[in-house]
């Protein structure tokens, strides 16, 4: 029997297809770059001890049976807060421990499946409301004559103007913070990175919730200064965790941002009193 031969035109087509495949493969990226990109995409978590990028925090064998992974860099448990109660996390956040902020900012809030937009706007709304209440308490203690000597319409206009003042002051605070952070880092920052910085500032400013206690119990207005200093120190730790800058630069960035905010709000209030 004669062996079946492949027609000449089909051989040419196969050779052309093979040549196209080889050329396409030669133009592709090297395997080392492909592996590095895949590793960067999968390493979304951080070790709370040293901040090193890791692929996963734990391995789950069965429901309720997990094994915490160790960091390749420092050989310690990557995230010990997974098995801790939330009260321990809150206490460590109040103590300004960097590992608690790494757990919250990188391993909890920095996930792709997290509903970021709704969470961001909720934090921003709470931030502005607490700041507005702080300004209201300070204005009541400084200018008690406003509520007694002027009409109700003027008092309402005063409160509306104060809300606008709070919004504008916080806007200048955010812009100054982002600008100073950009200068301190010295490199280009992506939009997603700016978004992470905003979340870190909002989360680290959550200690303003202590102002709610002033609605229940009467405290002197000096307590507000203590809360502001506590929020400032929390912002410094959060910025240090997110950017890995030195403590001096983080202090400079946060102090400048808060100073601009205080200057803008005080200037607006002086202009209002002048009218």
C-alpha cells in the first residue's frame, strides 16, 4: 500500500502557521517578567511585623481549621490578628502599633472584592459630621452671645456657613496632605495610590468618634484639643505604614496639613465675625 502523502499546499499552510506562531512567541515578554507580574498581582497582603508582601495569610483545611502562614522575610506569623478579637485590634490601634494599622489597611480594607466606594463615602460623611459637631461645640463655647442676641434666621445662616467652612477646611486639608505626601515620596503616584492614602487618613481619623461622648456627658472644650492631638498622631502612624517614609517626614506632612486646615477655618470664622 502506498503511504498517504500530505498535499504540498497543506504543508505550506502549516509551515506558515507555525512561522506565525513562532514570531508571535518571540515578541512576547520573557518568562521572568511574566512571573514577576503574576507574583505582584497575587501578593496583595502584607506581613504585619515587617510589611513584606505575601501571597496568602492562612491556609484553611476545613471550616474553623486554619493554619497561619509565616513571613518569608522575618520568619514570624504574617498576621496574628486573624485569630484575635476585635477589641484587641482596637486597643492596639489606640496604642498606635504599626502592625495593627498594617492589618487594617492592607489585609482588611485593601481587598479587590471589598465594596470600596460605599465604604469610602460612609467614612467621609462620618468624618465631616464629627468635624462639624466639633466646630459647633467650639463656637458655642467662644460665642455664646450669637444664640442669645441674634434672631433664629441669623443663627441658621451661621450654622450653614459653618458647615461650608468645615467642608472647605477639610478639602484644603486633603489637598495639602496629598501634595505634601507626593513631595515627600519624590516619585509619581497613581490614582489608586492616592485613593489608598485617603482611606488611611479617614480610617486613622476615626478616633473623632470620642466627640460623641460630649453629647452625653459635659466635658470642657480643652478635651477637643486632646482628641485632635490623638487624631494627628494616628494620622502620622497611618502615613508611615502606607508610605514607609521616615517618622520625621510623616510628622511634617501631617502637621502641615492640619495647620492649613486650622488656618483656613479660623480665617473664615474671623471674616464672618467681621461682617
